[in-house]
């Protein structure tokens, strides 16, 4: 039987905390930025910085999801379900507020969706099994990712409901607002082809819908850009789906948003606090 020397850790070697190099851009991803230094140190040795162009497929239907991807800054990816006739339908949009991959499944299960980079940029990636090991060591880190997984699932479920129940005009506005939440700008770098692919409809149909929204003064369609002119009016014209998802993120994940809608903060809390108090009380304690 092996004995530990004084001060020696029982953690696996790859989980011993190490100084966090300043080169790791934790602040670019709100989940990572919410972690305390000790929890960041559990992840640091396993994170790799990568750049992805628009259109890069991170994983395909049926792939083993063995990686977790953290979009940084203005990088945005979408989860889409490909249909037999060649169309695709968006089920979730993920930016700097979250993570993609082995977050819900713990990794190494076949992907049900395709994941595509919609707004190019940098990401941090790590093996899903390394994240799983870190969550076993840190209850706070595990709690944060459990709460994020719940919010991601809520977004997927609300998207399914929206696609089945609401008219295309409201679905377009919902998706544009969702993108603005992750970019913090009214000039959204999305083409009509991309928007058509996200909504599972033809480009000519989307062109007509965008024309109607432009006539109403809600947007201006430019070359490779759609400008959202008035967020307040857009929210009023949208269905309830966008607001419900934002409310769930705020309640469960403690998100704080700017007036332009951009998600600015995600809150990590000690798990035992969540057992004793509702999220509203937690936010009051930290305010």
C-alpha cells in the first residue's frame, strides 16, 4: 500500500493545479471566466487554442463527441439537424457564453446534431474526459457545467417549439436576437443563405421575409450583413421564445446582459448554496 507524503495530493497527476498561464484567454469565454483560479488551473494543462473559419464543421451526426469546445469572444457555432431532403434546421446557437460537445453527454457518445461555425474566430478545446475528471475533483466546476447543460437543453427545447408553432417572421427575429446576444452589435454578419439554412427554408422565401421586416423598419439588409435597427421593437415583434430562454439563463446560470442584449457575465456559485436558496437569493447575496 502506498502512503502519501505530507502535502502530497491524491489527485491524478493531470489534475494537480498548476499556475494559469496568462496566454490562456479564459476571459474570452464566460463559463471559463466565471471559474475561480483553482478551478481554472484544473483545466489549463488540457486547453488548446484554435482558430476556425466560418463554415467549419466541428462534428457531424454520428461522430464520437470526444472534445469540448469553448467559443471565445465573437466566435459563434450552431447545432443543426440535417434532414433527409438536404435541408437543415437550427436547434441551438452557442457563443462566448457557453460550450459545445461533451458537456451534456460527458463525451464519447455519437452526436445527434451537426455543429457548424457560423461566425469565425478562436476557440479553446479540450478532451471531454479531462473535463469529466476535473468536474469530479471540483464540485463548483461540476455545478457550473450542470447548470449550463440545463440552459443549453432549454434552448434546444424552445427552438423545437418555436420551429413548430410560430410563423417564419417571428422565427427570423428570434434567431437574429439570439445572435445579437452573443455578438453585442446591431450589424449581424449573416447572409441570407445562412439564415435560410438555419430556418430550414429556401433562400427566396427568406428574401421575401427579410423584405417584409425591412419594410416594417425592423432591419436593414446589407451585403453579408443584417442590421437590427431597434432591439426593443424587435423583441416586441418576436414570439415569446427568445425571452423565455434568456429568462432561464438568467435564473439558472446567473447571466447578466448589456442593454444591447449581449451576455456579459455567467455566475459560478458554491453548489451547497444552490441547495439552500433559490437563484434569486444567490444573486442578491452577490450583488
